[in-house]
């Protein structure tokens, strides 16, 4: 397995394992993380582990035009009970993504170092958040990294039913991105229209 050092680079995709692990180690500096996303690679590891970098053979993505909105969700959106904002509470969103009790909901383990790394990217204008509010209380949202016309989703949370779905649907309906990267297969995202494509096809969108 390729071990990263102070030099900021990543190995060939051919060196990735069956589950997509492509490198170990390094750091979460802005330059390294940005380079990783530009190459379709993302960090994914647990507290106490070395940093693990992944680029799966099958990539879960959503083409915005393929978003699936159930009749029940259409009714919820039409009620306009939720207020949706962008980049107004990034640090709160990542905090809730880190601490929410997920059970079977989509999400990524967020270490303290990862939390700070994405906050730094947000301050540089590279990361972005979508917030969902109910009666002026933050009840849901998501965040990710922007690479050209691709939004690389990292995590989402809901404190009330459907709040994360509202954020995800909103992101897709803005038609601001040609592709939303969801990284790994998840039934929740599949129900919203996301599907897997080959790594080689995903990398073409990165240019």
C-alpha cells in the first residue's frame, strides 16, 4: 500500500485495493485535501487510525436531472415549512454531522482533524454547506467540497424527519452542479435517484 509522506501527491488508481483504498498516511492540509478531491480521492477513517484515502471502483453519484422526489416529499416541500440557506452555518452543520445518532442514515465518521480540515476549506471558499431551518432552529443540512462543476458530498444530518432529504433535493434542484458525488453506495441516496458509475467514468467529469 502506498504510504504518503511530506510530498503532496497520490499514486496511480491502479494501485487501489478492491474496496478503493489507494493510500495511507499524510496529513489533512488544504493543498493535500484539495488535490485529493481533484483526483476523485477522499479521506475516510476512524479516530485513532492513520488517514485512509479512497477512490472506489464504483462511485455513487447523482445526476441532478435524475433526482427522485416522492409524492409525500413533494407535499412537504410545497408546505414551505422549512427555510433553506447556503453557507450561513457551516460549522454548525459539520458539528451536527459529527455528533448526530445516525443508526442506518448516510454519513461519514468525522474525526476532530477532519472537522477542522473542512472548516478550513470552507473559509477558503472550497467547501460549502446547505442548512435547513424550522422555526429558526437548524434541523438538518449537508456539506461537501466543490470541485469545478462537481459537488462532492461529505455528510448530512437530520434532527427532524426529512430535513436532510430537503437539503439534498434543494442542492440537486439548483442545477448549479453537473454531478453530485455521493462516494459510496447507500440505499437512502439510491431512493433519491443516486446510482453507481465506474471510477473511470467518474474521473472524466473531473477533467
